């Protein structure tokens, strides 16, 4: 499976599950073929009911304070720096002809993955590399929660550059301290989930 296909499938599987997604079971199995993590996740997704899948998704990403899908929040918290990071992401998307729907924040992981799949290595994958630390924290939180969604993050992280010593030091700091806190100047950009300090960071 090439990088673009992997990012595209990860983006799809990280979106809120609906009837259309589960009805495409054969297509999902075919798309996941050859990647053990994707295959296992798809089988889990298709085993239960739509209601069960939707409930699990909400409990995992919307109700758990440590596994939100908004990447800039992991690094910047509710600060003005987050507003600038969101603006820069929007400008990058626009430069490649991508327009977001009203109310969509550009740092939502499925959108970032879709951009990487569409634009490709280099500029397309730059936001993933820039938010490598946040993605790793999310992966750690999903593993800690023992959710099958961790399998998707395992694939994504395997395609990204390995963590450096500086990355690991920054991750440990975020694990203990959590993201910065400052609400001034964020009224217009929206807020992400509230993160509690992380107890551990998976490598």
C-alpha cells in the first residue's frame, strides 16, 4: 500500500462512522488488504452495529479529554499561538485549492490526512510532520484507552519520521504539564478538547 492510499484510508476510518461507511464493507476490506492494522480495524468496525460504532467514536474522541482529533491543541492549547497555527494551515490549504466547509477547523486529523493524501509528499505531508508530537500523544492516549482506533494511528506514525531526542523531551514535558493555557484572542477560531496531563507517552 503506498503512502497516499494509506493516508486516504486513515482519513476515512477516522471520520464519524455513518450508514454509508458501514455499507461499504467489501470496499473497506479491499482497501485495507495487506496492512494488518487496517485489516484488524475494519473487521472490528464491521462486526458491531452502527449505533455501537457511533457510540464508541463519541466516547473515544468527543468525551475523552486526552484523545481529541484537533492537532494544534496538543502543542498550543487555548493560546493565541494556536490561532496563528490554524490560520497558517488554512493558508496552506488554500494555496492548493482546498476550501473547508463552514465551521471546519483545519487541524482536524482526518482533514490533515486527506490533504497529505491529495497533495502528496513534501508540502502535503508537512502538517503531519509539524504536528508529529501531537499525533504521538494521540496515539499514546488511544493505546491507553485500548481502542481499536489506535491501530490507525500506528499506521500513520509508521509513515512519519521517527521521533528525535528533542521530540521525546518535548513529549515528556507535555505529558506532565499538558498544553499551554490562554484564552485571549481565540474567540473567532474555536476551541479544541480539554486535555489532562498525560500519564505516559508511547514510543
